């Protein structure tokens, strides 16, 4: 029989500690997932806000931060695989999805604008380089034939 001060055998757990350590481990793992979600949300929110305010945006930096956040979230989610879904976690993931959809829409609008500006610039460069010899339209005064 062990004395009250003796430590249990290696690998053995005291009576009742198995359930408690499993619950504690689950809580720690859920906390890791929550932290990963928080960091990812922060990066997404900041990028979306920057795109909406039309501020100078370092897309590479935001992409790096979002990629790192996704990696952290993926790794953390592996630890909670098979556990019963926590309603709070499901709510957080749903909120993250909504923020990602808003971010995607802001990025799409930004990229569409970049495409439009680049098309206008390409057309202007082509017109500036051309002497009109091979153009399809013939301009006469204010009319195009």
C-alpha cells in the first residue's frame, strides 16, 4: 500500500484523476483553438477594414498572417477531433466564417478595381505607342467612322 506522500507508479494516475485530466486536456485544447480563431479573426478584420478604408494595404503581410493563422487553427483543431462539439466553439467558427466571407468580398472588389485600372492603363499605353496606322476606327472631327 502506498503512503499518502508516495507518488503513484510511472504512468499510473491517482483514482479519479483520469477523468479530471481528460477534462482539463479538453479545456486546454479548446483554449488553443479559441486562441487560434482569435488571431485569425484579428488579421481578417484588419485586412477587411484596410480594404474598406482604401488605405495602403500590404496584401502580402496580411496573406502571411492569415496563412499562419489557418495553420495554427488546423493544428489546434486536430486536438479536438472526435470530441463532442462545443456550442461556443461552433458559434466562434460560424462567426469566423462570416468574417472570412466579408473579407473575400472586399478582396474581390479590390482585385476587380485593380484589373479595371490595369486595363485602362494598358489601353492608354497602347494608344500612346500607336500612330493609328493599324487602328480599326478612323476619326474625323468629333465622329468615329
